[in-house]
C-alpha cells in the first residue's frame, strides 16, 4: 500500500510541475488529467485528499479564488462544471518546480508516511496491550511495532534489527567500506491471495494430483484466473513476478484436457534448453502424481538422440522444446509431425519477455509458420504466454502471436452477397481458424517476502577520507528467534575480521574498482555461508570476477576450503557442465555463483539468500527478475527476507542512480515495454522462404491463400497513398523482390491463385538461419594438452562462441578465461571453426585486448532533421540528425598486452583475420566544422575524446527508452587515423544486430 501511495504522490508531483511550468494554474482537474495520461495509475480527487491527509503541511488543496473561477482552464477546456475541480494544488513547504524541490517534496512525503505508519503501529500496540491486561508481563513485552516499509539511511542512521540489515551491517564492517552504501530500499512483504478449486470444476484425478504433488488445496488468484480463461477456450497472458507459480497455470488445464482426450497434444516452448530440462522434472512429478507414464512428457531439442526421435514423436503428448527446434526441425519436417499438429490443443510460450528485438522478431515469424501449418492440419491451438512483469503484456502478445480471422458476426452470416460472406467467414473448411478472446492477467496473488535493495557505489570511496563509523552493536537490540542463529554466524565472522584489521587507525589498502569490490562482497557472503548469486553483464566479466573471488579466498588459509563452493555459470558452457553446476547449486553444495543473465530465467536453483548485481541490469524488468531469484525458500520459512546489492559501475546511468538524490527514482520506475518487429523485411524474407518450402505461399489449391493473408498479411493493400495510388502491403515489399531474385517462383496456374513455391535450385542452407543473431555459425573452443607437439581436436570442449563474436574473444595470442583458469589461444582454425586453447600452469601477469577498427558506409538515408533552434542564432550552422541504413565492416588486426596490476602497456601482437560485414539501421549526428574548432580552441580539448564520451552516453541512455541488451546497439565516431563513414565530423548510434 505504501508503494502505491508513493507512486501516486510522484505522479501528482510530476503533473504539478508539468502544469506550473506552462504558466497554467495547477487546478485539481488539470493535475489529475495530466497524471492519468501517463497510464500508470488512475487518480481521483479522493486520491489527492488521501495524500493530503498523510502530509497535511506538504500538500494542500486551496479553495478557488475569484480570479481562478473567472478564467477558463489553462490546460484543458471547456471550464469545469464542478467548483471542486477548480481547487488549486499547492505545496507550501516547497512550491518551486525544480528537480531539487521535487526531490525535497518526495523526501518530506516519505517522512510523513513513515511517521504515519509508526503512529498506526503504536496505536495497534497500545490496543493490544489494553486487550491483554490480564496476560503476563512476558506476553506484553513480546509485542513488536509495525516496521516501516522503506528506509533510506545516511551514514549515521542505524539499520533495523533483522536478518537483512545484519547482512548490510556485516558489509559495513569490511576493511574496504568507506560509506559506499548510498541507499537502502525496503520492499514490504506481500501476503498471498487464494481462490478455491471448486468453481473450476476440475476432475477428481487432477485435484488429487495437486494435493499429492504440491499439497495444494487452493490456488493463487492469478493461477485461478488463468486456468479459468484456458478452460473457457481463451488465450491467456500472465505477467507476474518471479516464483509466482506460473507453470501450474498451464499444467493444470493440460492435465485436465489430457485425461479427457488422450489424443491431445501440447507444446511448451522455452527460450533455453536448460529451462526446458528443469521444467520437465516438475512436469513429470505432476504426471506421476496423476498415475500417468513419464514418457507422456518429454523434451525434444538438439540433445534428443536421432534414433529416439521417431518414438518421442509417436508416444509423447507434451513436448518441451525451444523456438530453434521448432524452426529447424519440427516445421521443415511437418509431415512427420502431422499427428501432433492436427491434435495440438494449446501452445505455451514461457518466459515470453525474452522474445524481443531481433530474436523476438524471428520467433514471431516462426509462430506464424506454425499457425499456418496447424490450420492446414485442422487445429487452432490456444496460446498461453507467461512472462515476468513487463509494461505491455497485451501489446507484446499481439506482436508475437499472429492475428487470426475474427469470429463472424450475425451480419456476416446473413450477408446476401456470397462473395462478401465468404470474405468475412472464410472457406467452410477453415471455420475453426478464428481469433480467440484474450485475457490479460497482471495482478499477482502469490506471496512475496520482504526484500532489501542496497545501492553500493564504489566511486564514493574515492572521495571519502574516513572509514564508516561502526554501526550499533548487537547488544543495542536483540534479534528475534527466527533469525538469531544466522545473525550470530554473521556477527561472529564480522568480529573475527574486525580484530584482524590494522591497529591504531593504519590506512587500509583497497581498490575502488566495482569489479574488485563486487568480488570482495561475494567472498564475504560466501565466508558467512550466505547462498549468493552474482549477476554480470557478459561472459568475460563473469570469468574475471570468478578469478578475483578465487584469489581472495585463496589468500586466507581460513577460506581456502571454500574455493570449490564458488563457480561460474554462463552461456557457451557444454550441456554437461551447465547441468552439473545447476545440480550443485540446487543441492546447496555451491554457496556462490557468478553468472550472466542465463540464470535470470525461471530455472529452479534452490535456496538463495542474496543477489549481487555487478552494474545496473540492462532493464528494470531484469532487475526485478534477477532479484527475485533470492528469497524463494523464505516464503515457507520464518526468515522471510532477502537482500539484493547493486554494485554500480562508473557508467553515466549507474552513477545517476547511485546519487542519493536520485537513488529512490530507480525503484519508482515501471518495467519497460517489450518491443519487436515481425514485419522486418530482412527477417520476414528469410521466413517466407522457409514457409514456402513447407507449403506454397498464398495458394488457393492448398488453402494457404486465406490463412497467409492473416498470418503474414494480405498481398493486396486497400489503402491509398498521398499520390492517390494503391499502397504496397508490407508482405508484398518482401515477396516480390524474392520473385525477381528467383528465390521464389510462381506455381503453374490451373484456375485461381496457385501461390508461390521455393525455387528448386535454392540450397537448403537457408533453413539454418539463426534466430538469435545475424551469424549462423559457432566456433568451438577446445583445450589441448600441454605436452602435445601440435594442436589436436581430441581435447575437452570448453565453450561455444557465436561467429560474429569469436574474433573479439579467442583471437590468436588471446588470454582466455574458463572457470577461474587461464588459457592461451594458440591457433584459430577458420575452416573447421575451432579455437585451440592451452592451459597455463602458472598465473599470467598480463591480460590481452584485441585491436580492431570499424568502417561505416552509408547505404541509404531515410530522413534528415536539423538539431537545435537555429532561428535564435541564424549565423550558427545547425547539426544534423540522420537516420538510415549503413554497412558495418569490422576488422581485428592484432592484440595488446597489458599488465594486470598496473595496466602498463607491455606490447602488441599482429595477425590477420577475415573481416566481418553486416548491415544495420543507424542514427548519426553531423556536426558543423565551426563547432569542432570551438571545442578544440577551449583549452585544447580533444574533439574525438568528446565524441567518444557522448557515444558512451548514448549507449547508456538508450536503455531508459527501449528494452534492449547492451550488445544490441553500439556507437562509432570519426577518428583521424581511420577511414570513416562519409558524413564528416559526427557520431553514429547503430544496431549491432539486424536492423529493426
């Protein structure tokens, strides 16, 4: 409730500033209209009165004056009819519209809300004491006051007396601590909301399986609503938090349908094989509880043996697979899957928020190919999408899943014009091929434990001159019995470490690097036996952090035994290595894991207490998803608390939220919208070729003309351009060039539209189009023996790296990291696509970075806009903002060796690797020559250095507006030593993947 009030106050504050800055009167009506236009919450006058009641001296609704009543509304017209709408919203204690005043108002409101909560807690406590006057004194003293829902401590403010605060207190007493904790956000626990099973009218066998497998007699409210929608034949979108039990929402109706009709088939799609394997374990436990054979549910992915696939297709009813397998195997071999596709009841798309950008656009086209084949085989499966909390679950569903013909109305059926009736209703054989109603479920009924978010800024240590004052000792207040044992272990190790520190205020040596401090924090938590997961942004950083943690633990004889209990987890590891790490983490054998966002998904990794985020995650949605990995076991225990520590880099966006005045804003941001573009011409063209191979496109003979007109879009567009000419549809823009290139050919006409088929000479390589990147080939990293005279491929496979990244990671002479072990890349075989790595017997004193450069060539300019208000200074030439398509040519020409300890330059290595070329969309700025001269004349500043800094700023800020990964975009700027794009002195922001 408190978070809702804070969100409402922030909306009112922002709306007040918006109206007042436009010299308008901030009336109640104007402020509410602006606030509600954001679409975050719907506020009313009662909402304003509720906020004014909490902070009466901060927010005041003044009665309208005569001048206010006599004038029309400054922002909206006509004049409001109710006099209450003309009341003026004022902030007497901070009336300004500046950012500083806004921050002050939010702080005052938080203080007022905290005081209100304490007052309510005291009243409850007093009431309980009055009721229990006949009880013993010990019973009276056991009453505890209500905790405030948010704390923002400064350097002197003590933490609350609970387990999570004990963890932060332990971190404060580390030798590297110098006031790096700049903000602590406390998110209140949320109770569960239950619904009974009876209204769903599930079969007795399903209810018994639920009780036997999960001890469930009730469902969470969101589970109930989703199951109800599926049983009513609707599509469902479920967007709730991590660990909210989303898998039951499709497993329960699946089992009910399967028991009713054993010939039914179901397809579960997961973005990774690891997640599918994890869900298979849970599914088979549920099937076993329903007395069904285990082979009813099976995975079908690249690890499924070829000799077993026919049997799996024949015997399995529930297929757990991934979009890649659907694209590469199931759809091209659809005749073998005829029995499955013709009886497919519903399709589950788990972790749907992962399908965004280029990957999401590819997967959307794969779903369009799936639905057209299902229509040809006589089925119209329901779709269940499950995702983490995102801003636009409904819009994302409609982009991801094709729109089918709408249900015919009475007027359509009674149409006298037979041709029009058939156009509305479709062929009689495809009457089942209809759009289903969609139910969107976002209200989470699952319980949530209390969570502490801590923002740790290493940059503070650079300016701090004294160590943090020791926090209050444990004697100041006693722990509750639920957290006493774990708190004692933390405090024991804390006092031991503190006694080992240098005496008489000797200076403590430490690094202000975020990587080093994050490694120290993880090492400290592992030492205290707190199960922790540290998230990194990339594979190389994951290995580097693990190496640092091992070095820290190895340096102390007391912690050397913990080395085996810390590991890394990332994409590229072999299947066996990943499964081994997952099992050790689930069993509790591992105390610390350094991982990329590969563990962000819903894999069951057991009991975790804490998460560390090295660098601000790429999105708000990812932050909540990652932080939700901890605290699962506390939902069933008495601890009911978890901790998330955000260690900020020195990047602009990280440092913005690391400032005390902006830290709270991070937790007020809504999750981003997920975007994709299924009509991207390059991606759609690839999948039209795949679809034509599977069945002729727009063919009246096979019935795909009607289906494809909805799945891919109509060939004929009824819209008219500005010139009065018929507009070309999106699919026509892609299909007709394929005809000209002879990749598609028109089928012989025997009456009607016979459609388009793949050219008989087209190679089948197009079926290997990668859904996840523009590169279709991976390189394998193989460990070679140290005593081998020549590199061989008989060694252990360490990693798989996409071909578009391999030259930056495993180039010749590169230092390659794997599980805290250093390897030297001795040779790169571009024919067999193998990188040979030799293990280093001794730790190296240096690391390597590649030397590369990129050339941009403008292919097409789509638009050009002048930047700035040139009318104010007519003599000043304006900068230009250009949007267009560019050719990106990248070359890796060598490597640089740098000393680890001092970053001192040691030397270079030269070699030649094939260049890499791709095409993408770009936005670039063209600056006038006068501006460059002005920058360089002011104190001899470097123009290229300025462009370089602005480029980093662009990449940092773009994540505030769209949900994208860090590698999705990049920047390039003019360098006097390289050939560059032909647009003069400028900087470009470009998509590093396919253009969207």
